[in-house]
C-alpha cells in the first residue's frame, strides 16, 4: 500500500512540476574551423534521422538601401545549383535520398536546413558546402528566381488581404534604420540590379566566418567531424569586414496616425510601439506582456475585444524578436459595423490596466507556465534544436542559451511587466494605423 501511495505522490508531483524542470539539458559540442566556420553537434539517437543546417548572419538589414530584397532573393537563388550541381538538381538530390528541406529569411538571418535519414549525412554536408563555395550566381538563374520572387510578392503580399500590413508598419516606424524595409524588399531594386551586384552579395555574406553549421540527430561525432573537415575546412574565409549596420533609430517624439486602403472586407486596427532588442533584459518582460495580452482565447485583449465587447473577430499582440530594437504590435480585425476608434479605446484600456495594476499572482503563474511550455515545445524535435542552437550562437554568441534562456524569463517579476508597459507603451510614441476597405 505504501508503494502505491508513493507512486501516486510521485506522479502527482510530476504533474505539478513545470515542464522545463522535467526536461534534461540539451547536450552539444561546439568548435570552430580555421576558416571561421562555427560548428555545433547534437547527438540524439531517438530516430534514425539527421538535420544539417547552416545559418548565415545576413538578413534584410544588411542590404543597401537601393538594393533591398537581396537576402530573401538569395534564399531562392541558393537552390539553383552550383559548379557541381546542375540547375534544378539540388532538390532532386534531397528527395531521392528520402529527405526534405526548407529555408527562410528574416531581417537578421538566412537559414537553410535539410532533414535526411542518418545514412545520408554526407550528402547533406556536401550540398551545403556547395552552396557555401560554388553556388551558381549567374544570369539565367537570377532571371528565373526574379520571376519566382515576384510571384511570391503578388501571392503573399499584394493580393493577400492585410498582406502588406507589416511592411506598412515598419516603413513608418523606422526612418533611418534598415528595418524600414522588410525581407521581401523591392521588386524594382531586384530588376535594376546587375549580375555583378548579385555576385558581390554572395562574396560578401556567404562565407564560413559568417555562418554556423549545425548537425543534430542520429550521428557519430567523430565521423561527423571528419566529414565536416572534408567538405568545409578548405573553403576560404572572407578577408574583409562583414557589413553590420550601426544605426540607432531616433526615439519617436509624438504619436503617428495614418490610414491604408486595401482590398479587404473588414477594417483592421494596428497599434505599434518600439520594443527592446532580443536578448536584452526588457525583451523578456515585454515578451511576457505580449503573452499576457494575446496568447490564446483567455488572453486579455482577445477576451475583451472578441468575447466580451464583440468588437473584433480576431485580436492580439506580438513582439518581433530582432537583433536591434524591434517592434511590438497590438491589432484587431473589426466585426461588421464596428468603429475602429472603439477598438482603439478597448485596446488602450487593456494596456492601461497593466500599467496601473500589478497582474495577480495566479495570472502571473499561468504566464510563467505558458512561457515554459513554449520553450519546451521549441526544443522538442531535432529540427527545433538545430535551429535554436544556431540562432543563439549567431545572435548572442552563446549556444547554451538553449538551456539557460528560460532563466531570463523566470527572473521577470510582476513589477517588471508593469514597468515595461509604462516605459514602452506610451501613447505619445506609437503608430496608430487604420486599415480600411477601398472606397470606405
């Protein structure tokens, strides 16, 4: 009987223990090749799969003001082939080996990864080394991918309801920093660029000393290191400084208000505030505030605007995690016949409430649990682990944040949340954007 009671007590204690406390630390090995390439290995034999990923420390903020869209364009161009891979064959190598792949570009980075059966590790390393050293940056591929990017622009932005919303917000909130344009960039700039412009971008940023190679999954470290040396050690490092903009965006001195007319049926409201850069102490407090306001149907903004007042069909808030100071957006898509000024007042009321009243201990504990569960979920797969190790190493120089960043969140107090709400969410330093149907 005692044994059964002890087992029950143990089970109940596990249920009440935060998810992070139940998770073992993620073990990894990090080293650097002579050419500056940072390598991170994580061994996990749970499944017979492996992730090969490369994160290049280049995003839209590294572009020239008259050549925007290059970082995102290269995300596409890097699948065109190389000196040793014929055009259109890159993806075929992957699919024929039973693998899959993807890539994305942000303001701060470009990330590529392949998922393979573990016996295809060498193929993945060869493909990424070809991308780094021998990519086909030539007119035929450039013209092909220009059309691909233009079609993406039309489908995802120009012809999508609210598709240019983030773009319109960023260009109003930043006047000097290159965050003023988003990764999709300008199609006119891509058309105006010559082949030499593209070749120079590749030479400037696709370098071993501007990249983190991460291999996670069913690997044998000694064999993996030998293969990495075989394919990457002889790639020459860049010999000139890598461009990183050192621009501080001036603080907003007064509220900005504007209206955009779009092919939408329902009006929308966006209120944007400047937010701290990712990794700074206040970033974590603002992220917890964002979660408080918008994570799920029980969050404050959703509950107020959608459930109680029925002003909106959707509402929330989110922070952009950026390397330089970013943005926090609150938004709502209005119910039919709702005046956007009523939505604005309702959102302002929720922010004022946080500024004037400490959140309850119960709500604070729920918030901490939500953050912990999110972080556990992010590291639940070898794909997530590979990406997060690369991001932490690239942007913070500390891959071990994959294990310790949760401590930064848990240091945030109720008073911190109230303080950042007062400090960053001032009505005199924000953008209020009305998004209205054309003809209204």
